[in-house]
C-alpha cells in the first residue's frame, strides 16, 4: 500500500514517497518483453504530495542524476497518483543490472525542488534458453535441449526420474517447471553454483497419477527472476497406465496423433464420443461396463500455450439405449482458447444403480493453430477510430472484453499511452483485480476527460495486460505467475476540437424533432449554416442530409462575399423529410477552401415525427427503499437505468445529472440502439457523498423535457428490517427499511419503525404474535423501548414479552423476559451478548401476557 509521509510544515520541502513501476512489481523487475519494442513506454507512478498545484514540474530519473528521462508539468486537473511513461529508447538498459529510479518535484509556488527516495529495479533482458530460433512453432523453443530419462511406457505405481540439461542463460533464481500431462512439478529456484549443471527431477507415483493416463506430453519451461519466459521445450510423449479405469473417450476431430488442427475445424465444434457398450478388448482393459441409466459427465480440460489452465468445459448425458455411444460437442471457442497448448479429454460415470463414481483414462490432445490472443479494448465514445474531446468531458470509457480464461484473482492493467501534437506523452495507467462477480463480463475503465483534451489532434495506443496466477488444489491463488499476456492494441486518433465547424440548424425543427406537417411544400426544409468568419468568399459548402429510411441527399453552394449575409441556406425537398417519417436524419456539412484542407461540421441529429414523449424517471437498482449501501457499490461505479422513452433514437445524447452536496456531475451518454440504456456514475463520484442525499435526473440534448428526479440517502453499513408475522389481523405494518446516520456518533445507527394500522401497535393482541427483525449486518448491541397502551394517555396498560436473539448461524444467544406498564413506564431493552466476539444477526419479540393489549416498539439504536 502506498503511504503518504506527513508534510513538514516548518519547511517548504516535500516529503515524497518512492516511485512505483507496476510491471516491475508484477514480474520482479523489467524483462525482455517490456523493452524489446523501442516505441513502447514503461509506466511509472509518482506522487501524490501535499498541495499539488498546476505548474508543479515532475522529472523522473533512470540511473543517471544529470539527465531526466521524462519531465511533466501538472495541469489543473492533475491530482493524486500520476502515471508517466518512460520512453524505452531513452533508457540505459543493461543485460542484467540493478537500476536506480527516482523523481523530483519543482513546486511552482516556491521554486523549491524536492527529491523522492529511489527504488531499485532489476533489469534482465536475457531470456532462459535464448531467443526462439523458429517463430513458426508457437510456444516451443527449440534451443531448450531434450530432457533425458522419459520412458516410453509407465505402468501403474512406478516413479520416474528425469534429467533436464543446463539451458542457455541459466542464472540463480531461475524457476524450472516440468509438465507431466496435466501435472506441473515446480522445482526450487536455481542456487548460486548450480548454473551450467543439469537438474535432476524425481516424480513420485502420486505425481504421475495427478498427470493423468494415456498418451501424455512431457516437457519443461523456465522463468527467470523477472519473469522472462523460455517457452516450452520440444515435448516427449509417454504412455501411462493407472490401473482399473474406463477407456479413454474418442476425439473424432483429432488425427491419428491426437492433434486437433484449428484451421480444419472451420469454426465448428470438436466432437468427442463415449462408447457405452464395451467390446471384449475394452472389457479386458476395464472390468466395469457402462450401462443404461448411468450418468456420464464429459470433461475438456484445456491449457494455453503458456501453461495457464483454462476453465473446464463439462457436459453430462444419461445413457438411455443399449448399444452405441454418447456424443459430446466441445465449442470451437473453448478449443481455440488452448491453441498451441493441450487439452485433456476424460469422463466420469455415476451408475444409475448401486455403486460409486467411476473414472475414465484421459486422452491428451494437442491443439495446433493460431495461439490465444486477447482482443483489443474498445472506447465506447470513439467512432471509426476517432475520439472527440467534446464528447467526453467527464472521461472516455475503455471497455475490456471478457477473455476465455478469466478467473477471480486475475489482474487487469490498462495502459492508455497517448502522444499529443507536439510528441509529448500523456499516459494513464489503471489496474484492477478481477472478482468472482466480474468473471465473464466486460470490465470498464474511465480515462479522465482532461487527459483526452490534452491530446487534441494527437493519438493514443490503448491496450491491457492480464496477469494470471496459479491455483492450488483448493483453488486458492499462489504467488506463482503462470500467464502475463498483453492484448492487441487499439489505435485511436483524437479529433481537433478547436476546428470543428458549428452544427447546422433546420429552421422548422423543434427540440430535436422535425414534424413533416411544419415543412412547407414544395420549398421543403430549410438548413441554415452560420458563416461566422470561418466560411469566406470562394469557399464551397457541401451539405449532407442522411436519412435512416429514405437514403441520402447532397447539395453544394458556392459562397460569395455578400454584405449582410451571415447565413448560408439550403432547401431540402420535402420528400426527404416525409420519406424518413418514424426514423432519423443526420445533417452535416463540410467546407472546401481554395487552399488548405477541408473543414467539417458537427452533425445535427433529428428525429422525424411529432417528438419525444414524457421521460420516465431514472432507476438505480442498488438504491433500495431510498437508501444506497456503499458496500454494494461495484468498483466500476453505480449503474443508472433509463427506460426507452417515446421517440428514442440512435445518436440521442442523454445528459444525466448526478447531484450531491459536493456539486453536480454531468454524464453525456450517446444512444447506439433504441433500447433501455445503462449509464454509469464512476465510483469516485459516489463514495464522497457518504452520509448525504444524492439526486439523479436526465434530459435529452436539444430538448426541453426533463425526467423526474430520483433521490436517495447514501451510507455504508446499517440494517434492514424484514417482517415475519403470524396471526396479525389488524392490517399491514410499514417499516422504515433503511437507516439514518447520526453523524455525531460514528458507528451508531438509528432505525425508525411505524405502523399505519389503528391502533399503532407493532405487536398485536393475538397470543402468538411475533415481530422478527433480521439485521443486514450483525451488531454487538441493540437498544430499543417497548410500551403498551392506546395513543390516548394516561391510561396505563401492562405488557409482558419475551425477547430472543440469534447469532449469524441462527443459534440462540439469549432469551429474556421484559415487562412494563403504559407509555410512561416504557421498558428500555438492552441486548448485548456477554461472550466476546458474538454479534446478533436476528431478534424476535413475542407477546406473552394475554390481556388483549398490543405492544409498541420505538426506534432501535444499533451499535456494530
């Protein structure tokens, strides 16, 4: 965790924290993959520091104090940790060295320069095994010598001893892994004095059994201290016998060498078969046969070329006939995810009659074809590779698509590597750990709008890295890195926002809609374009009217210098309006000048019809009963749902306003399909509103309609009342289901309850009436008053009740009897488990005095 050292106010010097290099922290240093492309940048994180202001200058140093490798002046929006890019071509890279990295800050207000403590980064660009001599054999390095001692056949229960020859660039700290089928044997790191010597590996009979049986591939890999990867050694193949197993499944689409060629599948699934009436030869191999009503579960267990395990594909079928086979189809994308890797095909049989589960032998299948690639990210607001700063004042959304081997615990690191028009870098780096709820779903990152604006007329390369870690037998992550993959790169140009021509107007349009009844016939619709000093004499204006239903209409006008003529007008025939009824039109223009490039306008989007109807109110699914619990807030932010309103159309811009005590935040969301929309408020805009009320509403750009406002309270923690009643004849009871925060007493919560029945009893006169309260989180102390009697006082009424409390496992903690007379003698009940560490998750209040009187309960004070 990055910790800020307290600011020393007696001097102007800053106490800076050391820089951070995420790639070095992930891999133990900087390796060959980080520097082999001289156009790349190495990301370094610096700051924050006290009183960051616009004009502060950061300089980052790599080994040499006299020459910074990058310098950056803070903008007005730069706060917190800064991501800077170090150009690889400017770095002094040794083959195997320890590099000192630090930074300095020159304060604009004082001119004083402060220097951070350094970090020492190990840089090693020598790859174990040396460079791959044959790039056509993906994930195989022919420089790695063949291991010795691999037998052609291994009977059940026999151990094996292997010898791995010394490899090129063998160094202390290298990690050797032997792959025996699906089993990975991790060897201790190479020690001083061991480089240049062969490594002996002993595999026990248990190790052999974990790798499966049948024809298995045996190979090895090496990773050095900075995660430079050797690729795999050319494999050996061994036949393994594990005793009394069912026969291996057949993989119909594999060749005689158990190899599946992806290019021969044409995108189709791989077919596997399990025979369920066995031949005599099979019976000699296994004394157990598959019979009618048995349940057969087929497994396809894939591994990428780097050895990373993929999610297991499984399918289950019941045996219904007497003779034949069961067919299982493995989807093409499941197979292709293991390209240049392997897959294990096997099955388990659960007998329909008596007996335990039986297992088959495994078939190892090699997958040949283009290796797994991570698809490039997408910028939702970009169009045709162009991103307009005007469209993203609050940031651009970069979406990382789900990938096949995605698992909880993976780390996603997004790099937005921008270059402005002057060639200076503008970099954003963000990382996020994948949670269980994120698996199989796209992951969104937001790049600040201010950074996009700084790239005006520049460009950016956007990509992400996936770091996956090994898991033990229980599925827990281990520190052993097994995959560090980089995605394809998205290239995006940043539009020149300052040279956009003004949007045209259609004089008959109202609020983003053009009603054909208001368009005169035969003159048609009038498109008006302001000259505003940009359009001059001898220019030509080219109009484009593009309809969603009636095609495109184009026209051109030459421009003359006519005094008092500030507008250029086009007449669009009415049939190009009526022909798009119920659809949309996009109206734009360009200007060609006698010299210089053409200029282009912003596009006007119009619906053709009567206009939009009333806007439905926004919905926030996480805000329940007027309350948003910040513990439910995902890391990506808060989703606001906008239902499809009457007249919704593609390219509508929904302007959603998020209003809190800290101010207003605007999200401009462009509609890409006329369906209900999901708009996300970044988490860092939601969490600061803790302990206050937030409001959200929206409108449509170019229209005067506004939606109703949705308001709710934001807090973290609290309770939720869940009613469960028995024998309650007096009607419904309404509870305040969410807490109100008492800011003067942090950690204490008040929950009010009230009844809309008459009289205002919460626990009714019925003998068996019970009020049960289940807390959203367990509490260590609950205090509340009980009383009895009508609302008219001073009539005294006695009451008696039993209060029970239960822990998180629904085990009774305590049962106590309470009593009192009337409101003036209300009884305050204090519930607090005596045993340390025990907290209450549920409580019940049951009336036991059968005198016809009900019981009221006041506000609860809950202390966690």
